[in-house]
């Protein structure tokens, strides 16, 4: 079974019909044009169909154009479930809970930064701990760790790592209320205690960029963006803490699925009714991990500002570095949506997908409510990233969701194999991009060819009306985990 059984609805959407797999309660919709269609994996189609079999699903099982095979849900998967009749599944959130991206703008221009890029990248690499299992600069006491899990980014601001005004430019204000530190395992606490303020490994990065193209001048001005401006993008999540929370609850959910008689087409979709004790506990633990991630990105942003001021010997006012927005990728949230004309409270899973709320949405910060939600889409380290804006069409069709990045086309193992004999760092420098990483293997795993071209992915969501292009950003220098 594969793509030949799908139905093309239009230039940007494929349908997985209910007859694709026995037990499907609804259709699947994959946002994908003909350019990206050859990269669609049969396993990812199967996962999209599997989600459509789950109890309490509302609307279609959705997948964004950066879709690729994941654990349980595909990366790029979006699914909403009724809070009374539906489920919650760790596989629909992922191991790196609230892996997300924040974008910083500045007063600086490309020509001011380009000659100094190596010094800036070296200093960022030295100041921001990166790599597998690396310990950070922050040492959390048990009391501190619990306060962090309850307060998220606000905890970091209270510690002097940022400004209170940052919080209004973070999804959910940088904190999900309802986190419960008492249900977090001892092992999760141990893993999280030394990793706050660290970048991690794999596809996580801090990238110095410049605004290469403006598509919507008015929106760009409202976001504080202009042509040839220097920006910084930070991509990381909840580190070992979130990974352990997911690991702990996959075991819990496996037992819960059997307890509540939920038939699973794939054991990786282990779940529990959202209203059950197990479902409530996972949601509260996931919220704690989400708050850990927002605090993590807040700390890294603060140190990034310090590095720029130190290396460039300039004042905060001259730098003018501030947060544009921070979005979450791997998360489940209770939201109100209109379903067949009726307002319903749903638990929306976004795994490798980004909120794209429209103008006027009450959950948007006041500064962006009339504009719509900024959507930040990173690409690979050799090409580009994008800023877009959320739309009413996304709210109507995808529960206010869009893509989250480029999406892999090669496994990490295959990428390393194909990179054999190549010096990826030198290839990047030949393109004018300075890279630093904890190990050679990271650069090989993350080489540009391992990913879809993010421009093609963004074309789909823009043309489908899920989020609209505002600006394109090009990399000058990158530090990878």
C-alpha cells in the first residue's frame, strides 16, 4: 500500500480515504504538492491512517508537507480529539516535548556582521553548551527545578535572564498552567537538573542569519524586520528532561490502552482517554516539560545577547536585540475550535507542526492580535528559513496549524553514510556559512541534502493558505549540537 491509493484533492492536498485501512473513523489529509510527492514515505502514509482509527478523533488526521516517519505519529502530524470521548498520546507529541524555535531581531545589518561572523560563532559555541548529554551553566536545586516547571520562561526572567516583556512574545506566555511537578519521575529530575540552558544535539541549533527577502513589507515592519537585517534563530527543546517524561509515560500509556480496551494498530500509539487519571497525569507532566523548554530557550537567548554585546563591544541599545516570537512544535494543547458550526474543546496534538492562529484570536498576545500569529519555519543549515503569518483558513482546515521545518528525507544513518569522505564544514564555508558542532557526525547527519528544500515546503503551506510568507532568512553562521 502506498501513494497510488491516495486521492489528489487539489494541487496542495492528498486524501487518505477511509477505505485505506480497516478501522479508520475519518479520512487523512496530507498537505503535499507534486514537487514533494516523490519524498512521501509509505510508512508516513500508514501512520497518518493509523491516527484516523483512534477514539474520539475530530475532523481528519492531518499531516503537513514536512511529513516523515516518526514514533507513532508521523513528524508533521496534527490530530484533534474530543476532550470527553478522545485520547491523549505521547506518540502524538514526541520525545522532545516543546522542541521549538524563537527568532530574535536586531538593529544590525549584514554588512556589519559578515566580517565578524567567525568570532561571533566561536564565542556562541563557547558560551552555549551543546552536544549529547552536556551539562549547562545552571545548577538547579530541587526547589528551583520545581519552580521552573511551574513558571517556564518566567522563572528565567526572574533569575535575570531576560526581560518581562519577552513573555508576551512567547506562545502561551512561555508557560502552560496545570503542570504538576509531583508526578515527575526521579530520573527525569536527575536528567533535567544539569541540562537547563543547553542546546542539545541533532538538529538543534543557534543560527546567525540575515533577512534576504521581504514578501510583505507591512507585516515585516510590524514584526520589526527589514531587508539585510541581522537576526538569530534558536532551535531546542526540553532536553533529557522531556525525553524521560515521554519514556516514563509511554510505559504508563501501554498499560492504560489495555486497561481501557483501546485497540491500537501500532503499539507506538499507546494512549489513554484524556479524561482518565493516566491521561491527566501525562498532560500535567507534558506541561511541565513544555515549561522546561521555554525556560531553556529563554536562557540561551539571554546569553546570545551577551555574546553579541561582548564580541562587538556595543551597548544593548545599539544591538537592539529583542524577541520576535517563540513557537512550540511538539505539544498537545486544549483549545476551542469550531466543528461543523459548533464550538468544541479539543486536545490538539501537534508533532512537528506549528500553531498558525489568525488575526483576532484571543490566545495571541495583544501586540500581534490584529496581525495574526508569527510562524517561524527553520530550514537546513545551508539554505534558508522563513517567517510566515497564521490565517483563518488554517483555523478552519487544520485546527490553526502549519508546518514546522524542512522535514528529513534521509535517516541520520544514511546521511552519515552519504557524507563519507566529505568535509561538510568546508562545503558550508565555501557557501559563506561558518559552522561549529560538537562532533563531525553531527554535521554529517545534518547536511543540507538530508532535508527537503524548505522553500518547497513553505510553498505548499503558503499556496494552501495555511500561513502566508512574510520574510526569508539566510544563514551566515551556525552552531549545532
